[in-house]
């Protein structure tokens, strides 16, 4: 039984294919990396920080050239920082 907060894997595949098409992305989206980043930021920082962080990592990766290595580096930087995040007062 699905609810409004679940998405079957085939729907995620279809959605990512749609995104690649409308955004004119030739390469596959690194879904596993994106989901891992979102999970780590949501648990290490705050849930609302997850989509902002994913967008920021994608923006940084694109500005760096957009290669798979650029994507991994940007995502790794965000995940590493989320793992040590503490609100500074």
C-alpha cells in the first residue's frame, strides 16, 4: 500500500528520465548519491536543509564543470560538513 510519501522505484526512474529530458541532461542523475546526501543532511542538520543542500551541491558541481568527479566532490563536501554540523551560537 502506497501513501503520498512513498514512491516506487520505477516511478523514480521515470521521474529522473523526465528531468533529464526537460533539463537537457545527457548523463544519468546520480540518484543514490543524491538520496544519500539528502538523508545525511536531513539527519545531521535538519530536514528542510536537505533539498537546499542538494541544489547547492548541484549548482557548485555545475559551476566546477559538471563532470562526475565534480558532482562527487561537491556532494562529498556537503555530506562531510553535515556529519560535523553544530549550530554555532
